[in-house]
C-alpha cells in the first residue's frame, strides 16, 4: 500500500500508482473542463486559444502540480501541518505556518460547499434524463430555461443537493484506498469512455464538420491580445486544481518511492485530454444547429445543451450518457475539495475518519442548502480570490521557505529523471509569480478561470 509513514493519525493511503493518478485526475476534471473550456476555445478562435493554453498547462503541471504533491508527501500533512513545518524549519515558529495554512483549507471547504449546489443540479438532471423528463421538454426554450431557473433558485434543489452530498460523503467514509481510490478507478475510465463515445457520435451528425474546422483555426492577430493569454492561463491554472489544498492532501497519502514528476505529467495529460474531448464534443454539437458556442457556465450545460441534445437523433440516450459523465466529474471533484477539511479534522484534532466525514458533511450540507440562491456569487469570490491565494501560499512555502536543498531532495525522491536547479528556478520565480498574477488579474477582470 502507498501510505505516508509521516501521517500522525490516519495510516490510510493509495493502494496503487494508477489509483493516485486517477484520484488526482478526478479532482482536476470537473466543471471547468466541461462548461468553461469549450466556451473559451470557441470564443477565442479554436487553436488560437489552445496554443497558449498548452504552454501554461506544461508550466503549471511541471511546477505547481509537482510542488503541491511533493509538499504534501514530504511533510505527511495537509496545508496546515505542511505550512507549519515550513515556518518551523525557517525558525519562524510552527504556529505562524499553521495559521496561514488555514486559508487554503477554508478555501477548499468554501469551494466544495458552492460546488455541492452544482452537483445537486447534476443529480436532478441525471434523474430527469433517465426518466425521460428532459427529452419531453423538446426544444421549448421557455420550459427548458424555466426548469433550470427553478432548480437554481433559493431552496430550489434541496432533495437533490442532499442526495449528492450523501453519495460524496459515503465514498469518503470508506477512506482513501477503499473509498476515494476505488470510486475514481470506476468513475474516471467510464467518464473518458463515455465522453469519447459521445464525441464520436456527434462527429457523424450533419454540420459537425464546421465545428472541427473552427477548433483548428489559428488567428495570428488574436495571439497578440494580452487578454487571450490571461484567460488561457486562468483556465489552465484552475483546470489543474491548483489551490494549495486537495493536491497537497493527496500528496500526503503518497509513498516516498513514487515518482512525483511522472505522476504530475500524467495528471496534466489526462486532464487536458478530458478538456479537449469536451471541446470536440460540444463545439461540433453546437455547430450541428448552425450556431456558435458563445455562453458558458450553468446555462451551457442545463439550458443550451439540453436544446441541442433534444434536437439530435437519439437525444434521450445522449442526455443520459452526458449527465452520467457530468456526475462522475462532479463527484470526483467534490470528494477532493472536501478531503482537505476532513483530513484537517483528522490530523489536527485526532478525529476518526467517519467522525470527520460526518462533521464536515453536516456543516457543508446545511450551508449548501442556505446559499443555493447566491451560489454563483459565492463561487466567484472563492475562485477569484481564495483559490489563487492558496496556490500562491503553497508555492511560497515550498519553493521559498523550505528552500532549494529541501525541495530538490523531496521532489527527486523516487524520481526516475531527477529535476535540477533550472526547474527549481522556474518553480520559485515563474510559477509563484504566476500564482500571484492570477490573484491580481482575477480581481481586475472579475475572474480569469
């Protein structure tokens, strides 16, 4: 079993390398891949957006993902314990780091609570897809829009939110190996298989070719627009789930003989593949109607695409498969987001796994029910400010506070191809500064992810 022997309370860990990678991929593959990435690819001109996006994925995957995994593994702790050890090592006292480490933990909790509302919507639409209610709405946009409006209103989705949370915490209660790892070993392969199957199906629909042509379009003039690079960076940053919390926690469950840089490459690769498949599904699907994908967020998945799917031959089956994909993406991300606060209760207060899961589950569900009417604003604040701040703090602690000797030793532990001083310099300066830039630019532009 892959388990971190430094873990003070829970000895649970990942049973396999692939289990760890799939869990991290599950945390990264979420709504950002499915309802934001295709929109940005469409809005910024296909390959014009993909070129800078690929550049930033490589940068962040090679530095930020590696750094957060290694930070968790080397300390055997989540953000609070890891940051505390960093400041203690620097002679500033453990308490300072622990207080700072509370920021990404609270950020993870806040993001998870907002995300739980979205997962509740997905659960409802999954049930509606299988019951035929979605298909029965046809292409009546008033009915389609009204259904989602009622769902996303205050207290409008109580039952389904509770169901989504119950499934999430049931998975988590079984632990890392028996719960999170096993769930992702089922959900992630099915997610990729179904997304690819849907993309292939859409490819044979009349008009889909125009979507592929658009995706491979390059506008050289567009590449000179600074905003394009800002949005591409923001999407890569948030898509890879870098926020100083979940990836650090998952890293704390990883054994010292595992190759962290190789794992980070696989995480970035599969996350990017999922995003690309989503784009190759949604843009051609919208093209079959003669339209262009111009709006993202919940409206894309619960209004616009419902209309498109109901217009297709076999639309009822398409909706069933699509919302299965979305629920797998949503649940895997939600599990990762709640893992940071759950692990904090275990590590800092000595609670058992089940008691920690129940405590976080009750608090998260109650707050999630209350904020349903303001979930959009809630998610904006968390994603624009708290998540980039958490990532920046994790980068500062690892690359700046622990320092080069510690970083290279821990990153290269179990590494087949050791990283050197050039990599460290890129992580310390380029990546950390990029995290800070994400925070500032997100505030200026109202969200870049």
